C-alpha cells in the first residue's frame, strides 16, 4: 500500500505524484484500471529517489514509456508506475554522426531530430509509437530496420548506480533486449547514424508512414501487433487463414484491416482483450499447430 511516508520520501520539485491514476490515460489501448501511484520524474535525482523509496517500502514498481505495447489489467496496478519526463525527453547531437536520446523522448522526436540534422538510418522507426526507452527495451523494429542496428550504447540505472552498456552487449534479438524482464531503468541511448540528404530522409519517412496508414488500423486504439512473428509465418496471415479476422469479444476486436492487431472499439476491457487473445491462440494452435506468443506486455 502507498503510505504517507512513501509520498513524503518521493515528493520534490522534480516529481509529480498522482494517486489512483487511471492507466487508460497512459496506454495506447486506452484500457487499464487505476495505478496506486503514478510518478512522473523529471531528472535522475528524482528517479533515484523514487526507485530507492519503492525498494525501501517494498512497493512493486514498473517503468512506463508511452504505454504503446501494454495491456493493463482492469484492476489496475498495485504499486508505483514511474514515467520519465523533463530532462529524460532531451535529445542532443554528440558528434557528427551520433545523437544522445533521453529514454523518455518519443521515437518520433528522435526521428525528426535526426532528419533535421541530416542524419539517416532511423527512418524505419518513423511511425512506431513509443519512447526511446521502450524501443530499446523491446528492440522495436519495422520495414527491415531494428533499434539494435543503430544503438551504440545505453546508460541505465541499476539500483542507485548509473551504468553503461555497449550495443553489442545488449543481447538484442526479435522484440527482446538485455533489459527484458529486468528491474533496470534505461536512462538514455547513444544512437549512431550517418550523413544523408534531408529530403531523401523525409521521403523515406513519408513512404514508411504511407505503408503504415494503408495496412494498420491507426484510427482505433490498439497496442500494435499483439503477437510476435512465429518462425516461418506471419501472425496476421495465420489469424486470417483461421477465419478470425473481425472476430470480437465485447468491444475488443481482431482488426478488419490488420489481423495481427486487436482494436478497442470503444469500451473494451482488459478482460475482453485477454479473452480474445486466448481465443485466437487456441484456434490458431488447433488449426495450424502454430503457437502464437504475445508481444504485448500484460501489467497488473
Ligand atoms: C499503432 C501501433 C503500431 C506499432 N508498430 C510497431 C512496429 O512497427 N514495430 C514495433 O516494434 N512495435 C510497434 N508497436 C509497439 C510499440 O510501439 C513498441 O513496442 C514501442 O517500442 C513501445 O514503446 P513504449 O515507450 O510505448 O513502451 P511501453 O509500452 O510503455 O513499455 C514497453 C516495455 O518497455 C519497458 N520500458 C519502457 N521504457 C523503459 C525504460 N526507460 N527503462 C526500462 N524499461 C522501459 C516497459 O517497462 C515495458 O516492459 C506499435 C504499437 C502501436 C500502438
């Protein structure tokens, strides 16, 4: 339980504390019950204070990026959700070809910064919702590119110690990184790009966005592709082949536009999305023998 001592310990100029905060306000699915406490931290000191206080008061905590890959329980989260803000949103050019991106910065801001500085290599990420921290954690990727291709190093918080790890040691694989399932906080990432004509970058970004708009149900809340790509198959094709396109449980529906997405048609609950996921997994398993593994993270 969140108590007054915890609130006192984390209160400060660089921390915004919200109690009983609806997680539906912080997820792209627009689903999720209340978190006991939601802390927005604006610098490393504030972050360290919150993490230390969570450990001291034995409170579970969870780092949220832009909430674009999450399904949060209807019962919410019994603990502290920590969001990086303020200084963590900063992006700067560190030398000719590298930019340092705070983990709280959006991938969109990083892509625009790279383009404005005539640096190519991250056009693939244009249109992937989320933060730089979330993208590193997930090894986000699209259209032939992945975060692993451009990350030179990452700084992170381990307890109260700031550490740095190089890109080659980040154990990146498909939607997985060194950070997966660890209690570490990504602080920032050094991204290595290369000089490129600004217009060429712009056209490639536009092209990527057009492809997304054509294929993805961007007009409905979702968390993107629900399932990982199974070896040798495409999740969406398998789901469609099994006749599950458009199937729904309450307001949760397998998208008519992209069967790999589940969309929230209004008032979908996490329970409905979970039921639909289970249904899709079991029908696909039965009819094709392929096991669909969830890409989205369930919280709570
Ligand atoms: C319409 C749509 C399209 C999408 N398209 C793609 C796509 O093309 N490719 C793709 O890969 N993904 C895609 N996604 C999924 C999602 O955008 C990515 O997984 C994204 O990288 C998640 O970032 P986030 O900041 O929203 O992370 P969140 O969803 O908030 O969190 C994801 C995980 O990262 C962890 N995390 C976040 N920040 C930190 C941090 N600073 N330190 C430690 N851990 C952290 C969280 O604890 C959680 O475990 C899409 C989603 C939507 C809604």
